[in-house]
């Protein structure tokens, strides 16, 4: 069988938090993951929620799916 010229990507979920906005929380998630993952390709926001304390919004939380190129070391 001939070798394929396609690529394979892995997907993980991360959650970023911010006291400012959901957008900032997503940026925090992506930029933090980028410090240890290579070849990030796509970020998909899958969920947003709020942390509430004593009836006040304390933090915005954004769950993000990140895809990155899978490197076969074998």
C-alpha cells in the first residue's frame, strides 16, 4: 500500500478564564496551550459559562477545542 500524503490532527479541550470577557478567556486558553503544543491549527469555542460569587460575575470561562498536527515519532 502506498504512503498517504494526508495529515492527521489531534484535538484537545482546554478552558481559559478571564475577569474581563469570554473572548479574553478564549485567548488565554489558546495562548497558554501554544506554549507547549506545536502547530496549532484551529480553535473552536464549544462552551461559555460564568463563575458567580455572591450574586456577582467573578470570571468568564471559555471551553475551546484545539486541533494540532499529530507527529508520528515511530
